[in-house]
């Protein structure tokens, strides 16, 4: 079995899908691993480190992809990449397929069996394969670091000979995986931290991290969690009450980090133009939901916007990629954990169990067809 690790073709993607640690493990399973030259460079892994653990380095994507049975990527392969792969090859990546049905069809037509790591069910067995969590955790950490870097003051309270500096006030909106890490990071830096979410279970989590919970705790709030543990879209009435509460709170904050998402829906708008305008000059908002439409009015994807009142809205894209080495290491481990279950130890070949729930949940294309239930044409 030949495994190919390709360079990412999107210039905005510095991560890589395999690191020496995982290459070693694939080798131990009996695979030949071919890495495209330079694939790991932006994640801090030179070719020589892959070679040192037994990988072959190929000069081009063509050479790396030729005859590969299994192709590891961070992002969905482009149509050009698909042409380099043999029919029947298996491709595993973060496929970001919604709204890209045409591209899925291209991958299916190329005869590729593709798997979307972000569709991994959030069950105990698959925790080690959960790329959403591994990457969101880093994004939450990095959001605080980015916010602190844009903030022209210190985070902790400091008592110095020149006088006392107050601690920064940091408000985290959305307490999923990213939000929890943002709370912990801001606390470690010495900020006074508050947080809000629409899921009642988060209150205890926020408090256990030493932050204060801020939310309208009415009857709707008490039932605002789906069976899967995700947020529901809240009623207009709840959103108005929450906005009133948040309005007064935000005006007193130095740094606001927003992470709120609802699966399959645009990101909820949590911070209005009026709220942004109420913030002090020099305050910072970091919008981690900017790629899904943004939580903050005026946030621009890929930009840092300075508002009329002197606040900054930070809208970095691919925030996990801003920690490319760590993000790659964790992504590569997630990938290995999944792929290990697809490889037969005896024959040392791919032996995909198509009725396994993890396979069914993540498989997008197979045998020339788009097979995932979320991408079937709607019945007329
Ligand atoms: P997410 O990225 O989908 O959303 C981030 C947060 O935004 C969520 O906490 C959500 O409740 C919140 N949010 C949505 N609308 C909001 C609003 N209007 N105001 C304020 N906050 C709002 O979430 P996630 O990080 O993927 O986590 C979602 C759930 O999945 C959590 O319960 C988490 O613990 C759980 N989870 C389980 C596993 C597992 O069992 N393996 C792994 C990871 C996460």
C-alpha cells in the first residue's frame, strides 16, 4: 500500500496532513509513504525529517500522487489534483463540502473514494479522530493570543513602582471547544474573564474554569440544547433579551472573543454595530466565526478592521493554521487514528468496512458516485 502526503495547493493553508510521528506509524503498518517535497515546510517539518523516518520524498505532486492508494490532505483536493490520482484511490481530508456539490461530483467522477474528517461522529470511540475539536481548541487559544497582541495594554494586573495597571476584562461568547480554551488561556494570562452561551450545560464549565457566566437564564435557555449537545437557533425574543444583557456588559470589556456557531446555519449575529460602538478605544474583538458569516457586525474575513471609535475587529482566516506546527501534529494524529481502522494488519492493505458507522458518516464519494446522504438530490 502506497500512502501519499501532498502539499496543500491553497496558499492560505500552512498545515500538513502527516508529521514524522505518524509517518513512522504508517510505515509500521507496512505502508510505503511518499511525501511531496516541501509539504511540511510551513508547518516546520523539512523533507529530511520525513526521510529520517523512512518516507520517500517526491519532487512534484505528480510523482507523489502516482499510484498512491491512500492520499492524505488537509483540504479537499482540487480538480487538478484529482486528475493526478488513480481511480479507486482513497482520499482523506477536511472536505468542507457544503455548497461545493459540483466539486464533489468532480471527485466522484475521478473515481476517488473520499472521506470528510469533519463529519466524524462525536462519539467516545471517535474522540481521538475529532478534527473539529483538535483544531477548535487551538483556535480558541490563538484567538486570545491574537487579541492580546492587538490590545495595547497588558493582560494581568500589575503592581509596579510606577503604579498599578488593572487586569484586562475579557468576554468569551460561545463556550464550545474553542470558547473553553479561550477562557482558560485568558485566565492564564491574568485577565478577568466572563463568558456566555445559549447551552445551559456551559454555565458549570465556565465557572469551573474560574470565569463568570453571563446569560439570560429563562425557560427557553433551559431547553436550548439538542440531543447531540449542540446549540439550537434561539427565538427572536430570546436573542433580543440576550442582546440587552450583553449590551451593557460589552461596553465594559477590553477584549471580546466570539466563537458561536450553529451546525449547518450561518453564524449567529451576537455583537451589533451599536455594541461595537459602545466599546472603549483600544478594545479588541476577535471573531472566530468570521468564515461562517461572523458573530460581530463589521468583521471582515482575513482583515483587522479599526472602527470609528478606535476598536479593532480581528477576522483572521484559518486560525488553527496560525499554529501550523501544533495544528498539523494534532490533525495528523486524528487522521492516523481513523486510517488505522481502515487498514488490515495482515494484508497491510486498505480494507474499508463500509458499514462501520465512522465510515458511513464520513464517506462522501465512492465508486464514481456521491454517496453521502447530505448530498443526495432532493426528491421532487
Ligand atoms: P460549535 O463550534 O458548534 O459552537 C460553539 C459554541 O457556540 C457552542 O457552545 C454553542 O452553544 C455556542 N452558541 C451558538 N449560538 C450561540 C448564541 N446565540 N449565543 C452564545 N453562544 C452560542 O461547538 P463545539 O465546540 O463543536 O461544541 C459543541 C458541543 O459538542 C459541546 O457540547 C461540546 O462539549 C460537544 N463536543 C463533544 C465531543 C465528544 O463527545 N467527542 C467533542 C467535542 C465537542
